[in-house]
C-alpha cells in the first residue's frame, strides 16, 4: 500500500513540476511527449469534438509548448499547431529547445499500381498530408532534411526542397484526381504510398476495380430498429445485391460480412486496406437521435470525409435520387470510421430513413433494393468515366 502512495506521490510531484516549468514565461520550453498508441488523433483545438488534423503512430515524439487540463498543444512547426489529449501521451522531459532527427535515407519506387516513398528516420514524429485539388502535400515534422545526403530519385511528379530544412516536404503534382494515399510506419521509418490513377475504359469502367462493400452493423449490433425491421438485415440485403451488380460490371468485390455476424467497427477499414480496395462502400439506413425531426429530415444521403471521395459521393447521390425518388438528404461531409480512410475512395450511403414508415416500406422491398444497388453501381461507373478515362 505504502509503495502505491509513494508512486502516486512521485507521479504528482512530476506533474506539478512539469506544469510549473511549462508555465514559465519568457523562456522557450517544450515538454517532450511520447505517444502511447497507434493512430492517435491530433486535433485543431484542445477538445474532443474539434476536427482531426492528422494521426500519429505509437512511440512518436512530439513537442508541446502549451497545455490545458486535458490537452497539450503540440508545435509541428512555427506555423502549425495541433492538440493531443493527455491520456494518449507520456511526458519524457522538459527541454529548452526542440531537437531534430536527421533523415537518413529516402528511396522512391514506382510500382504497377503505386508510388512508394520510403523515408528512413531514427524515430517517429508527426506528419501531415494535405489534399490540394489533384495534388498532395506531405510534411514530416522535426526531421532535418539535407537534399545532398538524402537524394530522392528524380520524378517530375514529386517536388522536394533544394535546401536543408527542419522538416521534409514532398509535393506530389498530379494531372488526374487523387485515387488513394497512405502513410504507414515500418521498422526504419515511414512508407508513403500514393495510388496511381487507374486506366479506365468507357465501356467497362469497373473492370478490374477492387470494391469492398461494407454492410453496416450485424450480429448483436442491429443498427436502427423500426416497425419491426432491423437495419443490419436491410444493409446486408442491399449489399448482396450491390455485390452482384458490381460483379456483373467486371469489379472484384469483397464484403466485410456476408452473414448476420458481429464485425468490429475498426476491422472494416482494415479489411478494405488488406484487400487493396480501390473503392469502399459502406451501406446503412438512417435514423435520428431526435425522432421529432423526421418531419423535415428524411430521404437518401451520401457521406464522405476527404476531398478525394467527394466526387464519387456526388455521383452515387445523383443516381440514388433518381432510383429511389426519395427526398435529397444531400452529399454530406462527415467524419465516420468508414469515411475517414484514405487508402481508397471511401463513401458511406444512408439509403433512407428506416424510422419513416413510407421509406421503411420501400427499403425492405426486394425490387427497390435492387434499384438501389444498380444506382450505386451506376454512380461508381460515372465517377470513374468522368475522372479516369483519357
Ligand atoms: Zn447504420
């Protein structure tokens, strides 16, 4: 018992000391933070509902210059700040100046479907990827970059700085729209992957495309239940029909579940990544927390998060409005586990509101479900033709 008190006392003393040091005014000081888990979000503001700026991996080292009760403010560079919840980090030290790692090597590979850039660094830090139209802007912070020592193979799509900097910035300029990207860690640093724009034929745009269909919920997770109808079943029924339509058009289709079983939420995007998906379609039926709103909020809606996925969402939505004749519940920008992945184009469809009798009656109808599947398939084809044919 005594020992526990002692540990708590030491911990509290350390915390008080750290707090006191960080509050010093006039002297630049940083708390060195070590991140405790993978995919930890950095946010725009120090609160849970604030937008995510980026994610960091386990063991990443960050430098905090300010704090609130629950959050540290991390300095990415002089112009960029982000906030991390204190529960995700451990304070390692207080230091007067930021320290920078040296990037040891950068290598570049052009594969059949991907561009892969390997960045060797001695330790993990924060990185940021920004979509700018067809272009991507990748920055790895707190890493000294020396263009002579770490020369990247020449490729006119990739621009890197010509002078020594305290961060690595790679600009990727593309003529066609983006079609997926990702940053992973490996034992020596990072692998930054960009999917090449596909070559699409007008006649069979979905040929050779890999599509992962995700029927929402399943097993003990029923989703919305209304009028004796369970959302998980409608999702699965529509998804199976969607699989059939997509296959007819030449796509390779995988489903995150084929039966009425539980699939953990975060396993679904992981599955899509393992399958090297080009498109991820998550199928749901909508509900409202405040069901009184149903008098003015109803119909069919499509959701995306990253700009690269917006155009597919748009095309699917246009086709679904025609096929269902439902009210237009719009293309919506929303942060969901199934809209956030960047590896592929990721879209979530809410086919209708199951809590509205008029829509529920149609959503369980087999022919209606088939029309939904056809509309989503047509949306995918139109998106591919618009963006990726010559
Ligand atoms: Zn749902």
